[in-house]
């Protein structure tokens, strides 16, 4: 059988009870802050912002990589444009813009 005798004095027992009440009061205050609607909404917003920041960061990296690849195709190591690649693309762009302009002009007539 377990020994249930307590060798503490009544003053020590009261001090222990007082400390335990203080710890419990702090814990209850912390729980109250955590479950407060403003805290819950703030935490949810923070999670959404973190997710959006992560997604935007990944998109930025992908766009930056794509721009670098396109730049590498149309320039040499020194950064000088490669005319053998730029001129055909420019001609295609001019042709497409011209066709669009003609199509828009015919619709008005």
C-alpha cells in the first residue's frame, strides 16, 4: 500500500496550492488568447499570406528562368543580339500584326 502521509507543513501546502493556481491561471489566459476569434483569424490570415508568398516566389523563379532561357537564345555570351535568330522572329511578328490590322480593317468596311 502507498504511503499517504504528508510531511509538509500547512504553510508549505498553502504555498504549493498558491503556485499551482498561478500556473493554472497563466495556462487559462494563454488558452483564452489562442481561441480568441481575432487570434484565430490572424493565424488563418498569416497561413494564407505565407502560402501566397511561397506561390508567388515559385512563380517568380519560373518566370525568371524562362526569361533567361529566351534571352540566351537570342543573344550570345557577350550579350550581343544574334541577328540570325532575331530577324526571323521580328518578321513573323510584323506579319502577324499586319494580318490582324487587315482583319480589323475589313470588319469595319
